[in-house]
């Protein structure tokens, strides 16, 4: 009796392990076709993403390039607009120096002019 129980248990265990590994794969041709279509769709989507990335890089490149050109133009225009004012300022400084020199020479000969220049703080 013990032997029969032991054999029954052993055969049950062996039968359980033998049928446990044998699985039926339910992977049909339709599943394979569906998987192929899914992979093709993913490749097409990845290509669209790459194209969009390239387009955005070009767009930002053109945008920042245009901004750089605009900043360069503003700097050039400011320098061009300021050069006549700087030139005029230098001319006025030269005239001022000449007038001051002439007044000092006149002050050496005329005491009234010398007194006026002292009051103004030029002597």
C-alpha cells in the first residue's frame, strides 16, 4: 500500500513537470504581420521625428543668425551715427583751446582781462 501511494505521488509529480514545460505557442501569421506593421509604423514615426528635429535646428539657426546680423547692424549704425558728433566735439575742443590760449596772451597785456580770467578760474 505504501508502495502504491509512493508510486502515485512520484508519477503525479513527473506528470506535472512533464506537462508544465509543454506550452502551446499561440503566435499566428496574423500576429507576425501585425508585429511587422507595428515596426514599420515605428520606423516611419522615428523618421518624422528626425525630420522635425532637423527642421527645428535649421529654424533656430536662421533665427539666431538673423538676430546676430541685426545686432551687428545696430552697432555699425550707432558707430556711423556717432562719428560726426565725435568729430564735431573734437573740433570744438580744439577751438576752445585756441580761444583759451588767445585770452591768456591778451591777459598778459591787459590787466582787466587778467582779472576777469582769474575770477573765471582760467588763470
